[in-house]
């Protein structure tokens, strides 16, 4: 079941916790249950306000024929251009229940839109944008309430998917399920927070130049047992750095590497290598633009992260 859970994902020898799942939601409940029993809420601040809400589909959606990222085929949530009417600015919000988080926690989710130039017929020419935002005020949070530009207490921008409203190319909204992540920082200690998805598209709507439809799945908050950078330094080496095309992750101390993710500065996974190795894993990033990336290594003992520079 993809319900709210509190469980241990990985165990170190002698029962030392490597990573704990603080919260997980897979959108496998009907929309009404999501916004009552499961504690999620919605507010549409689009100008003008349209009829669309975030909703869990009850029947197969042609544009997402492959189904959910995980779980049952229809266990994901949708929102679309009807968030506003005519041509307007869309600011449609889906807000989580209260989650107690702390610095170093990792928030992840998957999202996708329609494959560009595939659907709707004959072509998709309407780019989308999504934000993940955070309020540190928990149950006392002031929600956005004064129109499309209002943020309420959700002033921390964690992730922006397709911030420049591109239709295709690097940085555009992915047409396949893609994971994004954010490492929590700036809190004074364990804090009751609300996370919010904001479908934020200017000049959107049925007659606007932007906005089509997006889907979201598998929202999760995970807590590494120790600082992931320290864990990386103690258990892996990465060479060369800076890198032109190919770099190697080498395990130390008999640690077994299970997966290596390369993430861009917006938290998007841009390369992924599955492995089962106590030696070296090679990652080719020749297709990526120059810049700073994050390397996340999942092992049998925990998760480590580090930065790499692509020349």
C-alpha cells in the first residue's frame, strides 16, 4: 500500500538505522479521501479561477496510458489547464498534511506531462510548470488566498520544474515519469511543516499560450541517519572531478554500490546507473551541459551525496 507510513527502509549492522521514511504518499486514495481522511488540502488562486482541481483519476487517461509511476495504474494525481478560464494565470495548490521534518531530510516526488508533439492531437504546444514549496509553520500556516501571485507562508521554493516554460529541450517538463528531490535546510531544528505543489503557469488556460496537463506521484520524505556528504566521503571516492565525459565511483570498506543518481541543481535526476558492485561504477555524463551536479550513491549501508563539476 502507498499510504502514509513510518518505517525503516534500510538497516545497518547492530540495528543502526541508515535511513528512515518519515512520510510517503502515493495518491492511491480517491480524491475525496485524499482531501479528508488523508489530510491533503487544495486552494485554487488562479485568475480567473477555473474548474480544475487536483484529482486522482477514476478511469484510464489516454495521455498517461502507461499509468502511475508506482503502485496501481491510476494511483497518481492530475491537474490541467482548466485551472483558469480563457487566458489567465494559473496558481493551483495541493497542500500536504503536517509533516515533522528537519535539516538534511530528503523530499522526493515524481512528475510528468504529456510527451511533447504526441498528445493532444496533432501536437502538444503548451508548456507546463510545477513548484514544490515549503511552509515551516505547520498547522498554523497561512495559505495563499489573494490571487495568482500570493504565496501565503509557502515562501521557501524547493523545486521548480520547467521554470522557464520551455516546450522541449533541456530543462523542459519531462514527458516520462521523472524524479525530483530537495534536501531540507534552513530550519532551526525538527519543525512541523507543510509541503505544497503549486501548478504555476502564466498565460495559461483554454485559450492561453501555456498549460496542458501534469501528473504527480510518489511523494516521500526520507531521513538519512547521518550527514550524507560525510557518509559519501567515508565510503566512496569519485574521480575525476571536474569531469569531461566519464567519472568513476569506487566503493571503500567493502560497501556495495546499488544505484548512482546524477541530479541537476533543480533536483531532477538526469542520469541513473543501477549496479551491484563493491568496486568501481562508471558513469557517462558526456550528454550533459557544463555546470555543477549532485551525485547520490545508494548502497547496502546507506545513501551518500557529493558534488561534481562537468567541464
